[in-house]
C-alpha cells in the first residue's frame, strides 16, 4: 500500500506539474495574441511623443511674427511719418529751415531776373536794331534825328547827343577844323554806350553771387544736418538707421536745394553775358553810324560855300 500510495502520489505530482506547465504555456501563447493589438497601442502614443515637440517648434513660429509686429511700432516712433520734401522741411532743425528758405528765395530771385532781363534784352535789341537801320539809311544827321524823333532807346539818344554837340560847336566851326567836334561827339557817344550797357547789365551780378555762394550755403545745411544725426546717435546710444536717417535726409535736401539755386543762376548768367555782349556790339554799330553822319555833315559844310562859286 505504501508503494502504491507513493506511486499514486508520484503520478499525481507529474500530472500537476504537466498541468501547471500547460497553464503557463497557454498565457504565453495568448500573450502574443494580445500583444498584437498592443503594438498599435504604443503606436498611438508614439505620435503623441512628437506632439509635445510640435508645440516646442510652434512657439518660435508664434514669436517670430511677434518680433516684426513690434519692430514697425518702434520704427513708427522714431522715423518721421512723412518723408516727402515738405515733410522733411517741417521736421528739420531751425537752422536747416533757415538755409532752405534762403536758398528757395535765391532761386525765386534767379528766375525773376531771368524773366525780367529776357524781356528787357529782347526789347532793347529790337529798338537798337531799328535805330541802326534808320541811321544807316539817313544821309545827314538831321534826317536821322527826324526819323528817330518819336522813338526812344539808346539809338535816339546817340543821334540827339551828336546833334546837340554840333549845335553847340556851330560858332567855332567857321574858324577851326572839325576834329575837335568829332572828339567831343565820340566822347559823348561812348558815355551813352557805357550807360546803356551798364543799365542792361543790371541784375546779372546778383546771378553771379547766387551761382557762386548757393552751393556753399547748401553745404552748410548739409554739415548741420549730419551734426544733428551724430547728436541723435549719441543721445539714443544706438547706430540704428532710424536715428540717423532724418538728419541725413535733411542734409541731403539742403544740398539739393543749394544745387537747384546755383546751377540755373550760373547758366542764366552765362546766357545773359553773351546776349549783353551782342547788345553792346549793336550799340557800337549805332555809335559808329552817328559818327559817320557827323563827319559827312562837316565835309558838306566846308564844301557848301564852294558850290555857289562853282555855279557862278
């Protein structure tokens, strides 16, 4: 019995160990069947792991637009709202404003002189050409005086001056030759020529002054504007373009206005210098014509007494 019980106990232990082994093998086999869906479960959290990384990238994306958004606000506070010439003039320093106003006034004076002097030169040349034509067509000084009696200008003055001098010297012409009369007539005519040329040249000296000084006045405004730009840099403790740009813009505007005032003044002065030189030449032609008439009258004055003798 004891052997039989021992054998039965041995068989029972073997059966129990086999059953426990099978029980262990069944969960091991079921585990793969259950783990097959479990890889899908970790796969779902796997994207969730980068999901926190996405917000990590997103904050730079949100902060990057915020910086340009704040930068224009800072720029609006430092840069002037209007960068047009008028806006820069209104934002300029009082010294730069005074320079710009002076240059604008100089430019206005330049164009005013151009308009007035152009009309004066045109009318003066027209009158003196008519006088030269009348003097050339006249045979005597009295005929030229009758032709130019109702006309004005230097040509008529030349003829009248010669006629007056001839009348003043009429008593001495019977006793002395006419060389003294010719010299006196030439002297009076030269003074009339000089006065007419001086009157026609009036205002051109101001053009020369504007043309020579306006660039330096604009340069003074440029230096002052650059100095203000450096002062703004030192006060703001930065070299940002927003601090430097207004002063540089004012400086360049002052330089531009200086050139705008100077260049037309120089060009107009040169044009008027050539026109006035031509006007003086026409005056010289008129004066020479009057001198010829005086000389002709003197010759006929000496020949006139001999004509009746020859007729007799």
